[in-house]
C-alpha cells in the first residue's frame, strides 16, 4: 500500500497512558485528566500521534478501572466530562488523536445493569449476564478458573441461589454477548464517545465477546485459563457489526483489540477478511514474553511479519500496564535503548507505554503498599517528572502518590533527561522524528534476515529508500554483515566502525548502497 493511501493508524505511534500514574493536578496523589492536559506539550514533544488512555470511566476500582460501573461517565477521581472534552480539544489542537479503553467483556458488579440482573430470576436484565445453577453436588456450574486469584470463575449469589460467570475478579461479572440487548447497549457506549470526538478504542480482551451464555466445561488445560482459550466464530460476527458502526463516523475511528490468544495466525484472524471488516489492529503479545535472545526475537518478529503480511498490518508492543516493564525484564539501560530502535523501526504500529521513553524500571512495591490483586503494581508506578524526590515522594508530584516511584526515578526523571544529549528520552525523540520524516520506516516493506548468531537484522525498503537495522543481543561485539553498506543514522550504544557493541542497535541508511 502506498504511503499516501495508508490510513492514519498505520502511520501512527500510539502512547499508552495509565491515567492514575501520569500527572496529578489536584494533589490527591492520583493522576487525572487535568494532569494529562497540563502535560500535552510533553506528549507532543515525543513525536507520537495518538494517546490511549487506560479506563477513565466510573469504577469502584477493584481492577483499577477495568471494572466499569458507568461506561458513559468519567470517574470523579479523574475529573469530569467537561475535563474530558477539554482533553480531546487540547490533543486535537496539537494534531494528536485520542483512544479510549473499552471494556466489553465484563462490567463492575456495581454497574446498575448487574444490580438489576442480580435482583431476581425474572428481572428483565437477568439474561444480560451469565447465570447458572450450581451442580447437584454444590460445585460451580463449569470447571472454568478465573484469572488472577486461582478461584472458580463462578460466584454463588445467595439472593437467587445461582452463580454468575466472571473470567476475572468476582467484582467483574461477564456480560452475556448472546443477548442482542447487551450488544445494542454496548454499541451505544461506543457511539457516546465517538459523538464526543474520540478517534477510537483499545478493546479489552475483545476476543472474549465471542462467548455468550454458551459456556460448557473445557478440557482441563483450557479451563485453567479460559481467557486465552475462547476463540469463537461469534466473536468475529460481533466485531464485524462493531466495525460497521465505527465506519459510519467521519473521524475514521480505529479499534485495536487486545486478543490474548497465542496460536499462530489467530491474532491476525481478528482483523477479518480481507483486512478491513473486523478490528483495525490486533495486539500480538508474543514479543512481550520474549527473553533477550536473538533467535527468540528473530522467530517472533518473522512470524508476526508473515502472519500480518498485506493486507494486514501488525502492532508492536514491549510494555504495558499488565507486566513488568521491559527495562526491568531485560535488565539494562543498554537493552532498553536498543529496544527503542527496534520498536520504532519495525513494520508495525508501535505502542509505547508511558515511561518507556524515560527508560523507567518497575517500582519496588513493599508488601504494605501492594494494591493490585494480580501483582502488577510495579509497572504502574507514577511518572517521575522531576529528579528531586524519594522512592515515596516528590518527583514533581505535590502529594505522595498512590504507588511508590520506579526504582530509577531520580536518574531517569523527565527533567534529568529533557534536552540532554545521549539520554534515552532524546533517543526516542530522534527516532520518532525519523519515523515521521522518513516514510520507509513507517510503511516500507520489511525483510527479516535469516538468523545470524547474536545479530538480528531486518531491512525496510520502498521504491526510493532503504534502511537496515542491526541489533546485537550477545554479550560481545559483533561485526556488520559484509553486505550492509551505508551510514549509521542512529546508534543506541557506543560500538565502533562496522561494529555493533553488545546490547546495541543500529539504524543504517543503506539507500545509497541499495541495488537498483
Ligand atoms: O488484561 C487481560 C489479561 O489477560 C491480563 O489480565 C493478563 O493476563 C494479566 O494482566 C497478566 O498479569 C486486560 C487488561 O489489560 C487488564 O489490566 C485487566 O485487568 C483485564 O483485562 C481485565 O479487564
């Protein structure tokens, strides 16, 4: 697909903000929408194109917003609908798009729909959720286990002596997507935000909407974690109807789905046929589970590029709010810097998790500060805007925030890196600027070279331009392959002439040496 015709989301770099931890405008120790508005100049300075906000909706926060009690209300912790409108306007003024996090599989148990559903066997909304009798021996209706706490995915409710399904916490009852009223109500929630000008959605565990009230026992290995097993034809039909709704809006809304499935080709299948009737983009999480190893990266990248070949288009993500940050997983600044080159030169829409541009590591969270039921607090630590502070306080936050700061907050704070040559922040800015100015990095074809020891190599090419990326995953320097002829545009480390240092990545301009 030529550069000009490519839709915006193929060109975009998306920046994920975890609102609780980004910036706090009212001094309650929790980030909010006004805080984000104040930092829009910073976001724009990163050279990203769109912001994805983790959920900001009314929520009792059992899962920090992924338990929604009102899909069309902003939680007062984050601000008001007026603040939201201001955020949209402020971002749009800068040419930045906004994606919201839509949570279609489950609501909060405090959602009025669930309150009604739970109230009696014959309530009109009873069938909006999945209710079943216990088995004769008192055991849960099926063998499914919930994510997070290793408990049954069913909770018994004494009021009506039935159990309801929840693939996550008991506070997150699953909606019954077999019920057309549920589907219609959820479509309305999309319309509400699209009418207010949002540019799209990240759809939480969206493959799970293929499930409705058709729940039966699963083989033991699948029952242990049903969220990575549910892959049903109905999900595709329901996504086609969502896509048809999105396509009626002039802002070309984009939906990127969290598809937590791992069989080869399955995440791409949620883009539909021929790449235009289901999700626009689908997360593929194979990269976030890789160890620092050339062969592992090679094979994952190669598989993703093949499975998401035209007319599909892949995403690329190394960190998010659900698992240890990649600077911590890979364990060194050099590797985090190499990842910046890798991520921003990939044929994919890169999703950056706020703070990765600072090289942030996870926070060390003492037992008495743990708040997440699934142990994910470390990667959700607040952004350090200023170097001055302790693990608990300061760093540009007026009040002690809800979680301690990342372990490298002082050295890697925004004000310690802003404008500082050689900082990882400036490396990210240089790379986003290059991706913007050099179309081959955004939409050029990608060829992944065969495995070559510790060196990963891929080439991006168009009719008029060509670049090569080399990443050395090994502990010792590696030589450039002989046939790579060109000049280094960006290097993440300090290797020498025709040398890639250990844990270093290079972007090389090979256009001059490209064969005609
Ligand atoms: O995550 C789905 C999911 O599969 C993760 O829960 C993952 O398995 C886990 O975090 C690994 O530790 C989405 C959201 O990203 C997550 O934050 C929510 O908690 C979850 O859905 C429920 O809405």
